[in-house]
C-alpha cells in the first residue's frame, strides 16, 4: 500500500501544475509577448493534462508514475533555473522561478525517496 506521503507528493505536484496550466491557457498572453496564441493554448492544455495525470497517479502510485513525476519535475526545474538566472529578469519573477524550482526539486527527491518500498508494481 503506497504511503500517504507519496500520495501527498503527487497531489501537491498536481495542485502546482493545474493552476499554472489554466492560467497559461486562459490568460491573454499578448502581455507576455507570445505571438502565436495557439502555442500558449497547447502549452496550457498539456500542463492541465499533466496535472490530471498526477491526480490519477496519486490514487495508485506505481513505479512508472513515480518515474514520470520525478522526470517531469526535474525537466521543469532544469528549464526554470536558467531562466531565473538570466540577466534582466525582474526580481519578483526571479524569486518566483527559483522558489518553484526548489519546490519541484524537493518534490522530485521526495518521490524518489518515498518510492523505495511503497510503490506497487504495475
């Protein structure tokens, strides 16, 4: 039986990605300088789908679901850190990017640590 902590890791990830995906999908992105609107809509839809998959993974964490959680978190972290370290980025946005990166890295590490004996085989 998967531990409550492992399920919580999935739910916290989903609660992070769901609002982000909805924001990207529905926000008028002309204010961010994104020209092709369809690109933002597709990106938002993919992030929302990822959040739904994380909620589904929380119901029954398996080894593939845990690996997807860890891989996704590390990829997003690897994308946000260079963006946060870029010169010319406003300080509040830099802090937000670094904070989200740290949170995702910690959740990825928790997913790996908690998965040892608690995951169900697919």
